[in-house]
C-alpha cells in the first residue's frame, strides 16, 4: 500500500501471532531488488486498548514510533477488508493512540483524516540537544552549509529547515549527515522546505533509517507546526511532497494536529518460506 508514494508492505496479524525476527524480515521484504520492495514493513495487530495496533519497521529493520502515511493505509486496510465497519477508529502506536476518520466512497476508504495529537516542542522530549524551548534556531554545519532548524516531535523526531530551491537541493548529500548529527540522540528525520505562500509549502524529506522518501506524514505535520511557529504560514497548510499533497491543520482550541490525505492498495500476495 502507499500513501503519496510512501510505500510499505502490510501484514495482517489480527488473527495470528506476530512473526519472529521482525527486524530481519523488514530488511528482506523491503529490498527492492531481492524482496517485495518498500520503505518498510507495517504489521496490523490486535490491540487491548484500541481497535487495532500498528507496528512500523523501517527498511533497515529499526522500529519507528509512528508513520503518518502508514497509519492512513492501516485505516483503509481494516475497513476495506471488513475487519471493521466503523468509519471512526482508534489505532494504537508507539506514539500513543491515534484517531482516524475515514471518508468512504463505494464501500472503500478513499481519504483519511488522522488526529495526530499534540506536537511535542520540548527539546528533551523530542529529543534534541538544545537550550531553546521551543527549538527554533538550532544551527548545524554540514559540509559546506549552515542550516537553521526548528525541531518538533510528532511521536518521532523531526528537524525542519528552510532552503531556497527545494527541487534542486541535494537531499541525500546533506540528509545522510544531518540525520546522524550529535544534536539528535535518537537520530532525526530531516525536512527541507520552501515557503510558497501563507497556505502552501514545498517539502522534501530524508527519513532516518530509510533515506529520501516521496512523502512523510509525521514530517508534513512537523513542517506545518514549524511554519506556524515561525509565522511563515496560517494554521491550515497544504504541504506539497514529491508524492502529492497533504492538508495539515493545527487546531489551536485543542492543540491537536489533523492530517488529511489518500491511501491506496497497490497489490496483494503471499510470501513463500
């Protein structure tokens, strides 16, 4: 399945035990030459505290707390497969329980709104090494460039920096260095953005443990928060990613971030031992 080109392999574990050696399995199936190919592996599991549980593993086998594009696909999967008939569902993640609102057409979930919860802005909780709260001017040197970052956690750490021309920027050259910078104890997802106007932002992302991807839902949320904090945009923003657009709203009444975007099933199959 894919959400704006951010593609993961999804396994239904609601009626079975979670597989052993998940980290190794994620590496094998994510390989685009010798496996299925994807940005990682997502397990859809039973939950004692929500409707379902999502476990998400990057292509390198590391487990991540949350994936915005991935959770939309989980919502589509469980509805389209008849695992639930509810259009408002709760998904357990390592970043907490997330609420999904499914927009259904012809008995299929088309777009999904996700209540991503409150953004985390305290340096220690992101985590990022900084004396600022919120962290809005973290200066980091990578090779020949100086970057200024605003840091946000949406259950996973993000560092957002404004550049002049995002389309021509060498994301891999700098992303691979910045991801592992000493300021980020758990590494970080790095977002390079270009402000178009008060309602539109272009974004490219280097995801920790994976590399550049076509989209990142939590990253788009972090970008919107960063832009609003710095006065670049209004509270509702369209974030333009390589794989398509996400609409992000920061509701100041409850301090929650709402992300709306599509999810699509690409193909289904079975893996032989």
